[in-house]
């Protein structure tokens, strides 16, 4: 049985809840990633911030990325899977929540993240295609 831990990207780096968005964007650039988990002082997952969040929820709204903190853009309770969850459970959760990245938790701590790219390495092409179709976003963002 293939588990989330088997296919996750290890060594994922968190940003703190009070990290400003300029720092978050630079960290994404330096790490070559499009998303960062947000962790609290207890090192537990509080949310995820994406490069798109920074653009749409901060810059496009006229907010200052130097004063806007990562946790301000996190919405609701973060979704995650347990490291021992099988790949079918992982896919089901990602499809249900329409997310391209899923944090992986073990013993209440973040141990990795599964991205679309990770799935592409482990799923047959047909199954990957069904996954991409299932999570694609709805209508384009409303432009005023």
C-alpha cells in the first residue's frame, strides 16, 4: 500500500504566523515553491499561503505586503492527511477540498507536503488526468 508519507515532499519549510508577505514571497522564490505552510509557535500547522494568495488577497486588494502577515490570508481550518493514509484517501481529500497541495501530518507535526507534481510521479497518466479535472478551479476570478 502506497501511503502519503511514501510520496510526499520532505523537508518542507514553514513560515511563522506573523511573517510578512514580502518575506513569504522571497522565501517562496528562494525555495522554488508556490506555497508555504504556516506554523504557530507550537510548530503545528495553522494554514497554507500560496503565491496566488499574496497576489489576489493582498496586492490586488491594495494591502501593504510589508505589514500584512501570513496568517491574515489563511482561511479556516487547514486540510491535511495523516502520513499513514493511503494514496486513495489522499486523492479523495485533495479532490473533495479542490486543493493542489496537501500537508502530511505525523504525531501532530508537519512532516511533508504532497503536491500535484508529487502525484504526477506516482500516478498513472489517466488517473492523474482525472485528478486534475476534479480539482480544477471554478470560474475565473471576478475582475472589477
